[in-house]
C-alpha cells in the first residue's frame, strides 16, 4: 500500500528489489529497513529532512491541507513530532492572528486545520 506514494523512479527501484527479495513487499520492517538503506542512505539525508521540517511554513498560495500533508510527510521522514501549537506557529502570521482572536480550544490537529480553513 505504501508503494503507491513512492515516486516513479523509487517505485521502479523497489519493484526490482522486491523481485530479488520477496519478503520485502509483504514485511513492514524489511521494507522500512530497505527504505532507510536505499533512500535515506543510512541517515545522510536525515539532517536535510530535519532542517526542512524545522523551517517549513505555510505559503500564501498553498492550501492548508496541502501544507499539513507536506509537514506530516516531513514529520515522518525526519522522525520528529509536530504539536497543534507547532502547526499553528507555522501558519501565515495573519491567519495566526485571526485564529488567536477566536480563542478556540482544539482537541486534535485536524480541528486546527478545519478552523484555519474556515477562517
């Protein structure tokens, strides 16, 4: 299922590797290890991903859901965690100010996204 989200080149690489190692396509830990070795080159790209995660902010023309998905993907890849407050501080300043005026209490990050989207 996860291979659906891979880009075309990585999908081709994965399919070739899966033909040689059948367990790769049906065992999550084997796939995760393969991804770590082949894609992240044993953490060499992790610093880049971490920097990208730390500096990620919403852009004016980006949909809030697209921004959250981008941040969520970076969160997974960099092995960091994002809180509702952290997500809120990465939004456009004008949107942050508007949300602060409404003084909502959010239970989940999806509630933050939905409220920001309405505003």
